[in-house]
C-alpha cells in the first residue's frame, strides 16, 4: 500500500491513554498499532500455565476490542521483531516512522539498536520516547556527573528536579481517528498456539484506591491487610501510566511516592550497571562461599515449596505459588532467609521470583534481591540478619496472614521441624559473609 503510514509498537505500555510515544505517533497519523509476542523471550519460558503471558494476552485483547470500536485493529504477531518489520515494510512500502517507548532492560537495549539499524536500511526511522519513568538513567546524576548508587540522595535530587508539568497527560482518545482505519479484524494468536495455557491466578485490577493510599504509611508493612496498592503488575506492563500513578501518590500518600521513586532508582541502577543481573553490585560480595550440593538443593526446594518450618517464610512462598505475588515486607523476609539463613546464592532466589512473580520486573527484582542479600547498591548491611520469628511477631501479631497460607502452623509437628536452627543459621551466615568479604573467619577479626 502506498498511503504513508506510521507504526506504533506496544511493549511495556499496554494502554490507550496517557501514552507518550503513541500520542506522538498519532500527531502524524495514520498509525498502525502492533504488538509482537517476541519468540526470543517466549521460547525461554516454560510452556503450560504462564500468568504473565496470559495477562498480556488479556490486555492486548481489550486494546484490540477498543481499537476495533474506533474503526481500527491491533496486529498481534508471534514472531521476532526482525521478521515482523521485514514483513510490514514489504506490505507497506510507504512506512517511514516507527514509534515506541523506551525499555531500559538489557535485552531491549540490544534489540532496539538492532531494530533501528534494520529499519534505517529500509528507509524507516525508529523514534523512542520516555514513558516508563519520569527520569531516565542519565537525568538524575550526582555532582560528579555519575549515577547515584544510594537511594536517599537520589530521591532528594529526584524530588528537587520534579515539576508538576511532568505529570501532564499525553492523551490518545482525541486523536483516535488517526488510527489506521480498516474493516479487517486481525486474528490474535491464541495462548495455546504459543504453547501456553490460562492459569488460576486472579489479577488485581488497575484502579487507584484512594483509601488504601491514605492508609498506606500506617499499613504498608502489615501483610494480613490490603494495605498496598497491588499495582505492580500494571506498572510492569504499563497497563497504568506512571504519570497517573504519581498524580495519585502526590494527592494521597507521599510515602507511596517514595516507593515509586525506589522503582526509578532500581531502573537507573539496572540501566547504568547492567552487569548487576548476574554479579553482585559490590564485587567483593561475589566471594561469599554460598552453599552448593545436594543438601543446599534440598533446602532450596523447601524454600520454593514453602516448607521450611518458618511460618512467615512459608506463608510468603505459598502466597507466591498461589497468587504470583508476595507482600513487600514478606519478600524481604523470604529473600533474607534464603541468602542468610540458608546461605544460598541470591541468584537462585532471583531466578525463582523471575519465574513466578506476575509483577516480575528485572530492575526491581534484582534490586530487592541484592538489597536483601546485602550485595546491592544500597543494601541492608550484611550483619543484619532478619529474625523471621520477630518479623512475624511484629508484622503479623495475630498470625492472620500466616494462618491464611499455612493452616497447619499451630501444630507441634510443624513447629518442631524448622529446616535450620535460627541461632546456628545466623552465626553461619555471619561467618560465611566474613570469610567472603574479609578473607577471615569472624573470630580472627
Ligand atoms: C526480593 C524482592 C524482589 C522484588 N521483586 C520485584 C519485582 O520483580 N517487581 C516489582 O515490581 N517489585 C519487586 N519488589 C518490590 C516490591 O516488593 C513490590 O514492588 C511490591 O511488593 C508490589 O506490591 P504493590 O504494587 O502493592 O506495592 P506498593 O507498596 O503499593 O507500591 C507501589 C509501587 O511502587 C513500586 N515499589 C514498591 N516498593 C518497591 C521496591 N522496594 N522496589 C522497587 N519498586 C517498588 C512498585 O512498582 C509498586 O507497585 C521486590 C522486592 C524484594 C524485596
């Protein structure tokens, strides 16, 4: 077809409202919207029930329905970006522009330049916009011009640089007539055609609950109550806009705004130091002698299954299996338990969370794990070993949360058999960290 057309490529921004690159694309119109189920990513996932692919599928179907109500459609491919762009350019020789929002993960930072190069050869320009964060990785720097590696000074500069106009909406609906108009209804690949199946996890909705945000500072550490927003999966996939999230935060809870800034802090850590995915942010922490071998693997299996005999840890790990989500306080407890009590490599836990969390986000997951293991940019000190019993007493004093996931926790049989003794585990962790970090056992220091 010879009509000039632009393309909008949905990635981590699955919404038809307040979307920076989409709003830009629609200024030029007509715009052909596409999504690619990227085989380079999907082929690495286990087949069968896959909640994140299901989540994507459901939200894409909703976007497609809306676009069809506006006289357009959504093209959804199951392929690779290289093949898709090759194909589209042959179908639409007059294609000149591709619009998308920036993705800061290492895979995307390899993919996008390769796509840009391919498109350039075809006479097409790739335009990338900032949409996923308010400040990208080179916008908040210290006085020496380097990225911050500690949250508090980062957040101070973030707040000083913030201006309310950054929250202005990038509206889509007023320009909806600029979507490519067609009678053709695109057929989406089914989950089964891609090797997946629907699971049983119920996804949280994406509404901003003002009452939860108003109580957030007081209740965010109590896993038994609905004290946090549960918007993480939506922020992950862009089914809500970060500008709308900050708008709600500034209206109802400054503490919640601080958590959104943690998210941006970890985004910039990953973007500036992509090696953190596989190595400790503080390199000396890669000398810690993590346990390996059959006993270590057996302990890891107990941790994954939620059968450690530590009620708060087990409740958290069972919540993960059931809901694909864990309360933040409990994420910290289970992660600390894995790396310190069990002395297992935090990367094992990171990988398990990556497989199971519906809100899995490489930057926040890595940041959370490296924080808990003490290895990270702005981490808990290595000698801070969370006591899971005290954490339960403090944050779940009536055992309401624990009882929800570990009904047998009051039985003697359960309480008699923790997989490791707390005092022993704590001492072992301190010794191992000491040997790893200082080359000497504790008693010789
Ligand atoms: C070991 C570990 C692993 C984690 N893995 C992930 C992950 O894969 N994906 C993820 O989104 N979060 C992760 N977190 C951070 C945090 O636990 C979740 O963002 C939060 O529990 C999500 O629930 P919510 O939406 O109700 O959060 P709320 O408390 O309502 O917070 C609002 C939003 O702020 C952001 N946020 C909150 N706390 C943090 C934090 N500590 N770090 C970064 N962003 C934060 C999230 O986007 C969250 O949705 C991890 C934390 C730890 C300790």
